[in-house]
């Protein structure tokens, strides 16, 4: 039982560290070219427009 608890603790710590690393990268990349994926943004907007057309 202790092994499973320790393993769970390590998994939780790994998730927290990954989250923190992603947050640091996002903060560092904010308002830079890395922050904007033009093709992804265009695709998202097109999807939203198509979705709105089908809702009305």
C-alpha cells in the first residue's frame, strides 16, 4: 500500500511540475511570434463561424 501511495505522490508532483513548466513557457512566449499560430487561429475562427451558421 505504501508503494502505491508513494507512486501516486510522484505522479502528482510530475503533473504539477509539467503544469508549472508550461505556465512558464506561456508567460515567456506571451506577445511573441511563438504565442500566435496564425493557421490554428484561422481554422478556429472558421470552425466557430461554421458552428454558428448551423445553430441558427
